[in-house]
């Protein structure tokens, strides 16, 4: 049975040893599990594939330590008494590689399989693209750097050059623009050399082609990951839309005319610095901007309470430093009015107002300043949080249920049930009923996924009986129930069937 799983160093190393043994003896190659006719991992240098026998699997985890040197190339003998040496060292766990011999290539590509729990954060899955309604009104350009069919039909091989031409009065002239990246390349944007400056009433869309996930690295002059300012002059109704992108770095919205920033099916890699900020590098005179995040993964969000609002749907918001705020305007300063639905938030939340919150998992305390209106419903809200009225939220719902059961039992048996009994129940439920995740490490394929040991009150606690949090849309409880019901139709008498998840042992 073939099931998906993470690539492991030892398994790939042993598979490559078969290649070396075959080359030495000259016998027919065995049935390789990983490097057969369709390798699970392939490296291309300047467009040419490097054969598996020239790869070396190793641990490159210490590459940043002072004095680190790449591993030495190994030499192997072929059946005709000639020798060959390994050329590339690959760490499949960390996703790193280093060339050991010969001149360094100008371009490097790697093919691999990608796994995640759902269609979120961008990736090689089908997504709806923004298309130009009128070619005369929209500056519609394609970008690709890879030597394949996508580059043949591309207008640019550099996103930075495309943005520069869009800003040029004699070219794009900052008109309505849709820039589509049609490959999986890595594009660098220097925050000192690249300008994104919108005009009032115009929109800019930077999107990945459906099925692709290009990487945008926002860097400074030293090459370190940085933040890209998004500017704009006077006026209103300018819009920025980012779709299908993997972004290393953050964005800072500074444009006065910007009214909407949409991040859709994208990932802004969670890091110590916030992923999205408003008015940090240049304070805004007008706070008419709204930020929307949909089916995305981001780090912390830092924006003032005065902006029009924040809307988060079907996403993961992750502050890697769990002591910091995932949503706020900085330490102890509230963020904007927020609507949040079907989302998992790793970190504290402090906002001026929670306009709506449904089917959300908050892993740390939530503080809402204006609590007189609105409602938090079908969500996990940690003990000690200060929110608007809650409806069927955990652990409050389970605490109330158990207290009611004990009160009814005490009344039936004509015994007392005092405050200490209620506190005992509260303490027990609060310590037991907490979300359990398969992984909370960004980059893992099961990142943000609820573990099978997670309390049922959370796994089935949403308004439709599905799970709370970012993967609500998968309808896991309903799918599992349907599968269990269907299995019985195909079993012989006396047999029972069970369901085991691929990553259940984690």
C-alpha cells in the first residue's frame, strides 16, 4: 500500500546506495522505492536534470554555524572501472542543498511532492484567478523565470521589472493591473529598489497561476528578509490583492488612498516580525483601509484600532513567539474592529471590537475592549479571556453542562452542591478541554491540524457539527461518520473495520 509521507534522510540514502551498487556490478537496477522511473526528488541545474547517483543525502542543519563546511564529495566505481563523484548534497528534511563540485549553476530547480491538510495558504491546487474584464483598461502581464512553456508566453522574467514598468508613466502608468506569475520560481524584491505605489481608484493584483506557488522574498540591501511598504497618494478606493503567493517577509500599508488589502490563498511565512502592518514606516493621515485575509497563513497582524476593520476567514494566524500578540497594534494596544470566522489563531488577541467571531480556535487569551455588543459563537475561547457575550463556546459550554448535571444529581439525592464543587468542575474542565494539534510548526504538512486526541467538544463543536478552526471546511467529522457507515456494507459477517489516519502516531 502506498501512502503519502515525509521524505526521510535514511530511506533516501539507502535507496541511493542501490544505485551505486548497481553501477558497480552492472546488473539491472532494482525496483527503487524513491528513485525509480518517477523520482520523488529531482534536482535540475541550468535546466538539466542531475541523475540520482550524483546526489548525496545528508544533514545540512548546521550550515549557519561558524566554520561550517559542506560535506566532501564521494567517489564511486562503475562496472567499466571508471569513477564518478557525487555533485550535490541534499537535505530532504530541511529542504536545503549545496553543490559540491564544479562551477555553481546560474539557476537551480527542484521537483518534489507537496502535502497539506487543506486548500489553504497557496500551493499546487486549483484556485480562481482574477481576469481582466477589458484589455484596454487593465495592464495585464505574465511573469515567468523558468525555462519551460510558461516562460515562452511570459512578458517578464522578473517581478521587480514588471512592477517597475507598471510604475513607469510611459508604460503601465500605475493603471489597473493584473500581474500573473506562471511558474514556481523564487522572486526577490528589494524593499529599497522596488516601489509599489497605487493611485486612487486603481487596483493592483499580484497572483500566482492556478496550480503554481511562486515564492516572493522581500529583502533589504544586506539580503536579509524585510518588509515591503505599499504606498499610495491622496484620494481613495485603491485596492491591492495578493493571491496564491508564498511570501518571505512582510508588507506595511502606508498608502493614503488604499481602502482594501486582500490576501487570498497566500502564505506570509510566520516569523518574529509581523506579516502585515499598517502605517509603521509612514503614519497614515486617513484610516479608511480594510484588511481581508482569506484561506491564508500569516504571522502576526499589527494594525491600529482606527482603521476600518480586519476580516479573517478560513485561515491560520500564527505568532511564533507565543508570548506576543497575534492580532493587536503592539504590546497592550488594541487592534481594529475584527471579524473572524473558521480560523485558528496561535497567540494572544487584543482588539477594540470583535464584530463577529464564529467557529474559531483561539489558543491564548482574547481581550476585547468594547464588549457591550456583538457575539462570539461556537468557538474555543481560553479561560481568562474578556470578550463579548459567548454562545455555545468552549470550555464554557462544557463547564455549564457538567455543573447542571451535578446540580440535578444533587437535587435528586437531596444533597448539597456548593461553590467549591463548581470551582472544582471548572478547574478540571479548563485543564482538560484544550485544543490538541498534530503539529504547530509551520512547514509541517499537518501544521494546524487537530489531533485525533483533541477533545470531541472541539472536533465537533462548530455550528454545523464540524470542527472549530481553520480546517472547518473539510467537514472531517461528517466525512468520518459517512465512511464508518459505508464500511459496514462491505464487511463479511463477524468482521469489524477501523479508521487509522496516516499521521495519527505523531
